[in-house]
C-alpha cells in the first residue's frame, strides 16, 4: 500500500514536471553544436543540414523555431 502511494505520488510529480517543461521555450537546435564545439566543422554542418531536412519533412513534430532561417535559405537552393 505504501509502495502504491509512493508510485502514484511520483507519477503526479513527473506529470507536473512534464507539463512545466512543455510550456518553456526550447533553445534553437543549433545550440546542440555551439554549446559543445568551438568550431562549426564540416561534419557538424552536414549533421545540422540533415536535422533541418528532417524538421522540414516532419514540421508537426518540432516547434516552429527549430529550423534556423539560414538553413532554410540553404535548403531552398538545393
């Protein structure tokens, strides 16, 4: 019985934390690279392009600010 109450309490806490995180603005995808690497190397540019293409193919799965404008401009020239 104690375990059941504990489990229920943890589920409520996780649900509340998830609801709060959904409301917070997410950082741009490019931060995945810039907060780790000092130099934006060619392989990172390829990965960024790949992620941006995926976001464009599945826009309903990502926030509207996820794909940076400069990447959209590059993709429109391909």
